[in-house]
C-alpha cells in the first residue's frame, strides 16, 4: 500500500505538467488545427499515468485500462503525423521540402541502430510514400482495437466456463 501511495506523487506531477502544457499551448498557439492536434499529444502522458494509477488500485480493470491507454497512444501518434503534415501545409509541401533538402525517410527504428549488420531502410520522400506511412500508422489503431476485442471475448469465454465443451472427452 505504501508503494501505491508513493506512486501517486510522480503521477500528480505528470498530471500537473499536462494541465500546464494545455494552458500554455491554448494561450500561445493561434492555429486551431495545430492546437487540436497538440492537445492529443500533450494529453498522452497524463492519460497514460491516470490509466496506470487506476489500474494499480483496481487490478481487474488494469488490462482494459492498458488497452485504452495504448489505443490513445496510437491515436496520439497519428495526430503527430497529422500535425507534421499540417505544419508543412500538406503532404505535397512536406514531400517537396524533404526532396529539396535531400532528406530520405528512415524506416529503421532507433533501437536497431546498435546492430550495424542490419542495413538502414530508407525511402524517397514522395507523396505516395507519405500516404503509405500515414496509412500504416492509422491502421495500428484499428488492429489494436480488433485485438483487444478478441482478447475480451476470450477472457469472457474463459471466465464463464462456456468453452468447456472443447475439452470434453
């Protein structure tokens, strides 16, 4: 119980910082489209922390809260990509900017950089590739929701013992 209450203090700090950031960006950002995308990104740590704290105090809800916060995280990731497109005034302008600067889109995750034997995966910053990346990011949300629904169905089937007909001999 002491550990639970000691975990609340950092969570309160994260929530307070989230409220401060929301106020800061509300007063200093004039573009409404940018502001609404930033709200998703700014609210990600407080929502994750609240889900974790509630999950620690209510362990039966922890799995569901994990699914909710993970789905929100993926939505925030999509909003970051949308924010990037908005700040460059669209995919075409972003593609043109990256091509002018001779930049390529690196698809190799940062944690794989330590393995030198794995080659860097880069693609040309064309509009089609940007659309593919956007589609991959938005599909993660739907795949995660589908997986969570399947997990809930299995959980309820196992809990009610209605699957026992499978194991009869």
